[in-house]
């Protein structure tokens, strides 16, 4: 099948995306572009930018150091740029605004605010108000973000987008006219997704694909549609209007132009989804977090008179807050984000979630327990098949056969706590000369981990192979002696269960994980792995030592983990739950 590529829409969407990023947050645009570079290239590219920028272009030098993952270097460059600079006299505060944007990109909103406050009111122009609006949004104050963005006429596009976001988080829902003559096809289900294979290889995308495959194997007709603009918005301008992965159809909603602001995009999402429902004629709609998907789906389901399922895969308000400190938990955005998620779950005809902790939170928030089903992250082929041996995996990946290898296969973000793994390894290496650390994956925290490995003096014992293709993940699991999940103790990590631990157990690797409620659902302490005190490098080192010094225990826990995964965590078992949910809705 030759895929149809809507080049006119794709080119238009690409241009719109670039322009909006430049308007909304140009520094973040630069950082996002840099993250698409190969992992090995980011450090040299970032250092080259910093070197070329020098002292004259402090903002660019700071961004270069941040791209390279050198946070200390970035902070020093920002210090240099702000010392003695005539910020108040520079083009109406534009230099202060650019430096504030850089500080904000580093997560330092307090410093960003201090930079802006140096500019007297009479010297504040469009760039200053745009930066102030971005800081307010970062802190979760939608009302103040709209106020600042609306202060200068040159920021009209930014103000429109800030206003749309404020309205949706305050509870706006699209409204479609009823379609009384709609006739659905029995057994046909349409999943409405944020992203998907083959363009996104996250745990979210893999879970969606596994669910769809399991439903088709049970006799359902099932396909998926992704959010408007995806995948062009994430840097795939050659995207086709439909992708087929292992016989699963992923339909793309690619208009010529996306609505301006979150409110307009919610209306557009609902209208485009309604057109797809008329074409495909599903009997059930099934969507996932976060709530912006749900409000479009709820509107369409109401208009067509069909039931819908909301699958709560995470607490995205907590994910947002996890990078902003405890004050974020009392912000306007957090309160409204949490409220809209509960609204979505309450209004859905059925709710699915990943674990018992998440179910308890939903019930505590007022969602009827009777309509909640738990479908945990699970494994299918190839993890169900006999896994590769450790020797074969190491030979395939070009690794030394006789080292002690600890590590992970993961998205590399701050809340995963992988800096703790490096610190624990530094404590162990003097007494374990064969120890090596392997962290496979990619993400915003990867450059900083490489810098930390150098600072700890263990860079020669660490391997960062970068992004792993999905088909290769099992080999990276199998190469390890111990799989480590050192997640930080945050609201989001206490409730959301990851997929990677289940895969590691299925391959027969013991899992060492932070003692958090969500991870306690996945590691049978003392049987399939070990739990340690979160954010305690010494405790992690001691726990790892107890395994590394006892090879029979490693093998025993690995075997127990595989048995546990195959008995309790397969997509075939989950398919039964989905089938029951859909049957209940059909009745």
C-alpha cells in the first residue's frame, strides 16, 4: 500500500508549528530541535554553540551549555551574561526578556522573574510582556499569563493562545449538534490517541498498540485516530494520512491549519473526530489521558449517541508539577488540571486505569468504583517467548561478556532518578571492579547524566547507547544482570506504574526499585526484586551490593519475576477485561 501524503497540509502545519514555537517560546524551540540530534552529537554541538557565542552573546552561550547537558556551565554563562549588563537600557528590556527566557528554560523561574524586575515599567515592551506571560504560565497562573500577554498589541497571537488555554482549563467543552440517524457497526471500536507508533516509540504508544492488537485478536474491529496535527507537529513533515503497523490502522487528522489556542483546537478536534466517526461508524469510542482528548471525545459521543471509555494512564497534573517544585501543587493550573481529569473520568461511561493506587485515587475523587476496571501494563510477544540469553544479548550489542551490568531501558527524564543510579555505582565500583552501568534510552536528562558521570569519575564505566528501537528493547533488557528503577519520590511516581519493570521481569531480570506505592505493585520485594528507600544513594548501593555478591539470588529472583509476569501481566489477560468493559457498554 502506497501511503497518501497530504503535502499541502503538512507543509502548512510545519510552518505554523515553527512560527507558534517562535512566538510562544523560542528558547524551548531551540532545545527541542537539539534533542532531535543524535545523542552523541548533542554535547559537541552545544559546546560549539557556547564557544562561538562567547561572552558577547550570553543567552546563546547559556543555551549551548544547556544543550550539552552542562548545567553548571549554563549557570556560569548566565551569571556572566547578567553581571554588569545594562538590561534596563537595552531595547526596552529585550535583553532581560531573552535572558529570562533562558533562565526559565532551565527551570529557574525565580531568577527569570528577578531579571524582568530589573526593567522599569516605562522600558517594558512586547518581548518583556511575552516573557512575563511565559513565566506566569510556567508557574501555573493562567489568569496572569493572559493578562501579561494581552498588555502589548504585538503579542496578539500569544495572547490568543494563552486565553484559549485558560478557557479549556477552566472547564470549556466543545458542543456538537446531535446526529439522530447514526447507525454504528456492532463490535467496531475507535481509539482516540495523543500519539502512536511508528512515529513515537514511548510506553504510551506501545501500550496503545498492544491493546489494539489484543482486541483484533479477540474479534473486534479496532483502529485508532491521533490528535489533530500529529505527527507533523513533532517533526514529521512527510507524514502520511494513515499508517499501518502490524495490520493496525492509525488515521491522522491533518488539517491545513490548526486552530489558534487550546479552545479553538478542542473545537477542531471534535469536528475532525466527528467526520472520522461518520466514516468509520464505531459503536464505542475509547480515549486516554489527558482531559483534552476526553472533552473532544465526550462531545462526539454525545452527538452520535454512543458510549465512550476514558483510560487514565497517568496523573499528568502531577507530571507537570514534578518539574516545578512543591509550590506548583497549589497553583491554578494544577487545581484546574486535576479537576478536569476527574470531570472526564466521572462523565465517561467506563474508566480503565493501570493500577490499584490509581484506582483508589479516582474513587477518592468521586469516580464511581463500579465503572473502573484495572488493566495493568503488560507484555506480549516477544517478551512472552523464551528470552535471549545474557551471553547472546551481550554478543549482539557488542558488550563485554564477563562484566556485572546494572542499568535500565527508559525514557530519560528527571523524575526517573537516574542520577541516583550513577551515584550508587560510584560507591560500588571501588569494591566491584567488574561493575558497569548501562542506561539505554533518550530524553531531556541524558546530557546531564553524561556530565555527572564525568564528575563522579565513572564515565569509563558507563554506557549511554541512546534511543532504542522497540524491536531491540528485549536485547537491552537481557544484557543486564539487574534492572534498576530509582524513581524519585514525587506525587506522580507514587501513583503511576511504568511498563519497563514488567518487561524486565518477563525477561528474567531482578528489578531493584524505589519503595513507592506504584512500584510496590510491580516488585514482589524479596522474590522478584528488591525495594530501597527512594532518593537514598547509599541505600541503593547497599541493595545492589546484596545482589551483585549473590549470583544464585539474581538467578532465582529473575526466574520468579518471569513467572510472575507471565501469570499476571499479559495483554491476552487484559483483552478479557477490555472485552468485558465493551460488552457491558453494549448492553
